[in-house]
RNA sequence: GCCGCUUUAGCUCAGCUGGUAGAGCAACUGAUUUGUAAUCAGUAGGUCGUUGGUUCGAUUCCGACAAGCGGCUCCA
């Protein structure tokens, strides 16, 4: 007999060789029907794998991430079985579960897969699922496994085998498909009730663009049809929030073939949002002791050689313009220009910290396939600033920047984000990173300490630093689930020296300042793209391109409408009258769709009493109010930048 | 940049196997003067992304290019 310990601490006795599924059955049949896999001593196992010794056991169902991942990974095997039937000789790389489903990377040997194929594969998967074929685990000797895949001529699996040792190699078979796989898997294919293959994509083998491109097939499966329907419904909802769709509907921005890829044109509505954001940034930065500067859009090659950007960054810069034998580059970043401003006049420790801010326009030649609405563009306006400070001032300055981030997040109600501390990779010093091992470690520790002190939750990722120092990125997700860096806060211990930036310290010695690069509002492009999705187009009043729409019941009340408009304009409230000869229902509908925060319905009663009937976007009729009171309230809402 | 897909009126989309295009909304005109999410009628609007080719004839078939979309790689 062996002892099985459950998560709640309960202990039960079972025969050695008992499976998690047996254990589940001993508890209840209903549970047994739901068990997908099991955590045995913290390791995820097949529910059908015999347990020979005392163990801690957690049964995994769809409600556990581990259960879900097992389910999707098993679905990838099921898909592979169907693909192998329809594309004989296909070779498989890996088929892991992902955030929403799974994929399998395959080499079709020069053949192509089309959407029609997906339907056929999906159909076959459904048939195979109904057969409830068990996933059978078989430990195998390395030599035998190698021989098997040599026979098949499958270089991908042979590559995987290279890194595996005897004793840790297993094959899994379900129906007519056998794969090298660590497992675990669900008990049988019958658990898979709803299947949707979502798309075909290319993916470089091992994620390296030097390697061959494999065909990646994405899919998602569920234990019940209803869950798939709900998932597809959710995707539809997400699409409605997509900033590209909303940007068009609300006339925020546009692209034009003649202007160029990735070069957004900001329409009047979008420009209003830009100006409001800049106003916020300028107020905030002024309060925090920043000074504003303005710099040109281009600079000579020599400056980017000094900064060290050119060797690291050249591929992402527009090619140079050559004039009189001198090369000029469009700036891809503002820092070198700002460094030159620091260097323009001698500095003493009394001048520090010096904080130079600019909404700088940068151009980056992003690869065409990378462009994505406003989230990834080639012309961007950065909420940039550089803080030059002493080592002693660093922690406080870095902390102040961090506080500014949090202040902004509060204003916008940004709650779902992850702070990511990006570190250097020691083996890449001198290639991807400035070769200053001690400074890397020292600054990374300084940043980590500040984050810990302020209690800011963060994750650390290796090998993601800027070439000149560690950085903190704020990661956010677009409506359709793509991850982006919204804002960034970087430490720079390299460029100060490269630009020979110096200040005179207390002891009358020349010292190089530390530099903090920061962009809490990221770029207008990405930030507004994000805000569109964040608010689903329903901007708070202070940001809304149009704040108030006056809707007269009929043109008999036009004079009153105009006098209201004049009053609103007096306070710089963005307002318009719907002068169309339409019924009120129509005017309301159109204004609702344009997501204007306030609608003022005015007719006989309102005109007679000097009132307005207020309608809040998305909330309906809010009742009647004196026009003057409404204006006072709205003025406060706008100046306080209240959320809706 | 790479793999796959897509491109028809301002927008959203129809258009079977080749015979030069349709709808709804928007726009414009007229009627209606309207009380909280679509009043009615009429008019106008497209060399079917661009460009080669096949064909008596191409929006439709094939190629190239461009842009967009889904990924990969890369990034604010």
C-alpha cells in the first residue's frame, strides 16, 4: 500500500500502481469524468500513469491551468494525427499549448496548406476525437528512438533527441499517430468535444530567422461546444475594441498609401487627443521640475557614432541622406540630441538633477511585417525626457519617475499591466551590450532596490536590456491580445561617458552623470492606440474629441441651442449642435455611436426654463439640469480629468 | 524581412463555373418640425488595389508589385 496525500492535507491508502484516474474514481465518478491530468509531487503526469510510491496528488481538471495545458497539448497531437493522414510524410517539430489553445509546427516538405485544408483537418479531428483513442505512454531507449526517427528521416525529432538522455525519453501514441513527447496527456481523445483551427502561419524553426520556415497551425479546443461558442463570441467582442476599427469609426487617424507604410495621419479628432495628452505631460513634468527643450528631426552620422546607436540600431533607422559628403540620419531616438544640450554649457553638481523633456518626433524603419495599426509605426512622437543626475541622486530620481508612472496609470485607470525589469546577458557583453560588467550589475541592483522599496510588482527578464543599461518596461495587451511595451524607463551609464558629459562635483573634480531615459506615456501612437482599446472608444470627457453634442428637438429651438453653444465655447468646452433635420431618436443614436460623452436634448421645456436635458453616453437619460449647473459640473469633470 | 491569406462605392459587404457591377448605411435634394438608439421619397457615387499576361472578351484565370490582415523574427 502507498499513501496519497491530497492538497487539503487528507491522506488515503491505495495499492501501489494506482493511477490518478483510479483515485478520482474512488472519490466520485463525476470527478473521474473531469480529470485531465494529475500533479504528482508537483510534476504534471498522465492521469493514467501508475503511481508506485507515496505521493502528493492533485487532480487536474479544465479549471486548472495544468489541466488546460494538457488538454491543449493533447489536442495538438490529435491535430498532428489528422495532418499526417492528409499530408503523408509531413515532419513535426513541436506542438505546445499556448495562451489560447495550441499550435503545431510542421514541415510539409514543399507542399502548401490552405484554409480548405484546415476545414478538412478539423473534420477529421472531430472523427478521431469521437473514437476516444487513449494516449498511450511508452518509455523508450534513446538508441531505439533515434533509430525510429532515422528510419522516418525526421531531422526535427532527431534534433530534439540530441538533448535528451536515456531514461527520460517517452513516446506517446494515440490512434495511428506516434510522437516523441514528454507528455503528459489527457486519458483519451474523447474529452475533446469542440475543435476550431484558427489560422495557418509561418514560423522560423527554433525561432531563428536564419533557419527554415515551418508551417504553424493554430487551433483551440474545449471540453464542450458551449465553451467554444463563448470563446468565439469573446473574440468578436474583442474585435469591436480593436483600435484600428475604432480609429476609423471615430475618425482618429488614417493611413495613406502615398504617404507611406507605418506613417499615420492624425485626423482632427486624433489631434485633439494628442494635444490633451501633451497638456497633461507638460503640466506633470513642470511640477516635477523638468525643463522643456526642442531638437531637430535629423542629425549627422557622427553623433550616432558617438552615442553608439549606429552599430546597434542602424537596421531600424531610415537610410541616411547625404549632403556635401556628410550623412544625416532621421532621428530614431532623442537622447543624443538631449545629451548635446547637456553638453552645451558647463555643469556643476548644483545644476543636477537636470531633467530635459521633449515630445520628440522619431522615425524608425520597422520591418514591414511588424507594422500594426498605431501600435507599431514608423513615425512616433515620444513622451521623452532624460534625467542627468549623480549616483547619489539616482535612487530618488528613479523613484520619482516610477511615481509619475503610477500617477498616470491612476488617471487613465490602467490596472492590467506588468512591469518588466530587463537585464543584460553577460555572454553578450561587447556585442548586444556595452562591455561594462560591473556597471551593469551595479545599476541593475539599484533599479531592483527601488522597485522593491516602492513595492512595485515586477518580473525580471534576462537578455532584454537596452545596449546602454537595464530598463523597466510597462507591458500591456491590445484588445486582440497582442503584448506591447507601453512605456519605458531606462538607466544609461554608457552614453554619458561616450558624449564626455561632465559636471563639477563638490571636490571640484569632473564627474560623469548617470542618465535616466523615461517615457511614461510612451508614444502618442501607441498610447492612443492603447487608450482607444482601453476605453473602447468611450473617452473620458477631458480626452473626448467632442465633449458635448447639443440635440435640438426641432429647428424651432436652434436659437437656444446656439446660445448654449456660445456658453460652452466660452469655457473651451468642445461642443457642436446637431443641426440636421432629423428626429431626436436618430440624432441620439448617431451621437451615441460616435461615443460623445454628453448629449443635451433641448426642446420647448428646456428653452422656457433655461435648462438642458442631459444624456450621458452609454447611460441614457440623466434628467434635467440648469444649463449653468451642467456647465459648472462639466468644467470640474474636465479639469480634474475624471474617469467616466 | 519571412510564411499564409485578403483587396469591389466614404463605410460594411453581395456578385455560381470569364460576357465591363449590386445592397444597406453615409452623402446630396425634397417632404416632414419631430421628446431620448434608425421618418419617408428621390438623386448622385465605382476604369472592381496597381500593372503585365492568357482570351474574341477579365472584377472573375495566371504572374509581378503595393497595401492590409494573421503569425514568425524584431520592437516604444
